[in-house]
């Protein structure tokens, strides 16, 4: 298959380079149009925070963009020097590019193994290219097949099982303590990015109320408003903790804000019931001695990270099974591509042999008319058909092997040779 992937990712290129190459919105569409004008080939651009990859394809054997040419074009689009980009761009082609895309869409090549977002990003990248008229028969087939690969890996392996973000693990801990949340109050201490990410998942539990307190009351109001909660002044912290069933603490305080003695004072104000404290601040906000495993369940960032790491380790055990699916699907795709690419030529070649075989057998049977039994005639016809199939097997198998090995990108292919040797019209082939 005449296919090329060129790009950068988090393994090969630092973020300061990746962020300059990031393409989105009008810039992405402009890049697809510029590629079409400059190289007249199919293209899909996948641009995420961890990778910017460009896929190119042609149905014929003409060369695809070279690294230097693509670097120069990209440099103009993102206002960077093309020479410096050429050193950053990595490329794979043919069968290896197919395998690479299938690993990417299955999250085998992701920063967080097994994350589910990449499959949607690949789908969106393809849809943008399709709507822009940049993709065609080759990339349409490849990216549609990639969705099937991602689905198989997700359903047939445990690669995506379990949560691996601190916020999602925190919610898992809360679910283990409480079996319902309609009467629960969530108190959020701090209003930074981690508080926002974790609160977003906690509110999916549909609690009765959310209270946010922060040293900056304006930031507390902003976070509370975004999640249908109530902002409370930092001076009312003790009252907030006395009412809370679930506490999410993410302040940047250099010292614990809730000591053991302070918690004991707060406990006297609390009604009966268990309290879960998710202390994901560094340094910690709560004295770890507050945890008793009964009235108070305190989980800190190390507890959450240990579960996260255990989940990732479990996911790693599924890599061989996922890799096997990728290999199977890559082989299937290439076989299917070969059949579709060479189908007309093979059909034309077969018809030519069929016609010649039928003519020869017909003349032979006419000459031997009256001296052959019906069984003899069937034997002769079968023998010539077998001879035809044996002659055709070699060329057809060679075409499949050439495509699977990626050699079809050469200017002179076996298909070209077959056209010349057997006088097959190129339009029909």
C-alpha cells in the first residue's frame, strides 16, 4: 500500500516543539488544503496534545511527500523554520504505517496506556479530512478499519479496564464507602485545576449539595457556580467540614490545615455518619492520624497513586493480547487491500486464461469427437482447468506478497509487469 505516516509524538519530541505544530480548526483545514495543492495526495492529520501525525496515501505508485518537503510546508503553516522541523519529523510507511495507526487508535502508543480518548480523536481527524475532501479510497478504508481494531482491543482485552487518573480513582474510593449519594454533601477545599477535575467526576454521583471554600472567595464562587454548588468563606471552614459527608481537599498550603486536634473539635459538631476525606494536596492538608477506618476514611495522594499504578500494571499484562489483535487486523487489512487494489487486474487475467483455455479445450474435444466418453471429457476439462489455476497461482500470490511487504510503492511493480506480459489494458487493470 502506498502509505506514509509522518509526525511527532510525546516519545520523540518535547512539548515545546509539539505545541508549535498543533493544528486545529481553520489551521487544520488549511493544512489539508495546502497538502492537496502541493502534493495531490490523500491526507488525514491527527493533532492531539501528545502527537501530531500526518497520513498520506496514493492509489498509484508515485512517490509521497519527502520529509524535507513536508517540513517546509508545515514550517510555513505554523511559522517555524522548515529546516528545524525536518529533524523532528519521524516517518513510517507501507505496512508499518498501517500497524502504527492501529496501535495508536487502540491506545497502545498513548501516554496513558488504555485511555479511551484517542479513538474518538482519530475518528474526528478522519471526519475532518473526509469533509474537507482530503481523504479518498485508500485512507477511507484504512481509517474505517482502524475503528474496528480499536473496538476489538477494547472489548476483547482488559487494556482499558480500571481508572488511571487520580480523580477517577478518588471517585472509586467514594463508591466503595457509600452506596447512594442523594443525601450527601460534598465539601471542596481549594479551587485549582485538580479540584475542578475531581469535582467534575464527583458531581456525576448526583450529591444533594456541593460546598466550595477557598482563601480566594472569587475563585470559590467560580468553581461552585460551574457545578451548581455554593461558595462559602474560608473562615467558615470548620462549619463546612462539620456538615460534609465527602471532603475533597486540594489546597496549596505548606502546612496541614486540619490537625488532629482541630478535627476532634469539628467531630463534636458532626452528626452521626461516616466521612470520606480525599486529601490530594501536596503537602497534605489533613493529619493522617485522623483516619480511623470507621467514622473517618482518609485517602491521600499516595493511596490514590498506588491504586492508579496497580491498574496500569494490570493493563500492561494485556499488551500482548492487544498487539496480537493489531497484527491480525493489519494482515487482514493488507490482504483485503490487495484484493481490492488488484481485483480488476486479476479478474482480467483470469478471463484471458479462461477464454484461451475454453478455445483450446473446445477444439480438442471436437477433434476427438466420438472417441471420448462423458467421463473422459470431464477429465480433460478438469485437467486443463487445473493447469490454468496452477499457472495463475504464482502471479496472483506474488501480487499479494508484494503488497504485504510494502514494495508496491516502487515505480515498477509486479502489477505493471503483468500488464505488459499479458497485454492487460491499464484502465481495466
